[in-house]
């Protein structure tokens, strides 16, 4: 069992698996509360930048659909006439130090795969850097009129005008425990203090959920769209792959969701689940170079120079309920 699969079983599996780690959960929670109190009382300083800031984050570790929702929001705000800057940490990238501007041609091994993905979508400017305040300021210097922060709900140093928490409908909050025995970065009560909770549901996923208290609840479907060839940009409906022997690759926070979406589209394949932000090792990369491969768009940015002729990424369609989309945009 991989480390990622082991963590998912720990967080969402039988309660007895997590029992030895309960004391660490209490310590994690105490540290998080003390930090929040320090910011609330000015013992730790937070900073406001010269443009509205919208946080798109989560209280669980990975796999909620946060990045697709942030990209959707950037696109919607851009369509309304705003120049949008997206800032993010750049997980999976090697860059450290001062924030840097990301372009569609940036190296994902340096700036992170999610940063390159945003740069290839609707954002006018994308900045990666651990210091979200400095990153937001750089985005504004590059013309951003509004800043969308992909992740950063817990990055309290950056003051924000709106907080959106993204949650996976199937996984919910797991057993409701904080890290490390559970997937929570903050207690579930944190959801009562955000401006809206966005529940994401994926094709092929079941419907397990717990009640939650939030000022606004929006629902969005994340569904696989067309497949796009990494080499030549050709677009094909997924139905075209139904009678083929396929491989599917996913290095995201919730690999099962991607695979479930492909199965719901009627595809059969050999699944290759990787840890979030990871890449195929050299041996597997060579073995799959000529094979038909489907992968996520986030993964595809890492293989621009090594993709085989039959390598395709599957676009992820974000579809909000009309009333949810309208209310959410009015809120923002």
C-alpha cells in the first residue's frame, strides 16, 4: 500500500486505526487555536493589500476540487471585466524565496503544477510563493484588480475580504478529527465562519455527507469533459476510448475521484495512482510512452516534453447549480 493510500485509509477508514494518534490530534488543535488567537489579538500581525482578496481553501487535506473551483472563479471574474491575479504556494515546485511570476511555459518542477495550470487558464497573472502577502502585492503590481488565493484559508497573515471553503461531498470531514489521525486542518466549526462552503460532487461518486453549519452553501459538479492530446491538441470525446486498452494516471489529492469519473464514462483501464504532485518514475514513463494514456490536466503540465503520441489529458468541467453560481458571484 502506498503512503497516500495508507493516509486515506487512516483518515476515512475504521476509527480504531487512528486511535494511537489521538493525543497528537489534540496537540495539533491546541497549536492551531493558539495561532488563531494570536492573530485575533494582534500578537501576530496580518496585512491588507491594495486589492480585494478572495480565499479559495479547505479545512481538509487535499482532494476537494479547490484548484478547479479557484480557476472557475478567476474565469467568471475575468468575464465580468476584472483583471484577476491568482496566488498560490506552488506545492510540488522547488522554488523558494521571493514570489515569482508564472507563465504558461514555466517549469512545473520549479513553480508547481497547479501554478502552471492556472497560468494556462483564465487568470491574467499568476504568482507563486510561500509568502502570500508578498505574492498578492506582486500580483497587484502586475495589474491584478482582484486577488484569488488558491489555498491559504489557514494563512492568516494575509487579510481577506471573502473566504470560500471547498469540500468534497463524498469524503466530507472524515471522522471529524484533526491531523494526523484525521484529515482536518482546522475544527469543522471553522466552516461557520467562512462566507460560503462549496460542496463538490464528482461523476461516479456516492453521496455520503454530514450536516454542517455555514452562512451559504453552494453545490458544484466536477465531471470529466473531453480528452485533449498532449502532443497536437486534438480533442476527442471520452466515448471514443471505450473499446481501447487504456492506462490512467493521476497524481492529485483524490485519485479515486478521477478514476471513478472515467469508469462512469464507460472506460476500462489500468490505474496508476501517484501521490499528490508526484510524477511517473523513469521506468514507468518509458513503458507508457507509446501506450494510450489518460491523465488529469494538472498532471499533464508535467509531461509536455515527454508525452507519448497517445497521451491525453481529460478536461475537468466545473458546473455550479445556476442559483448557487449566481449567489456565489454576488457574494464575491
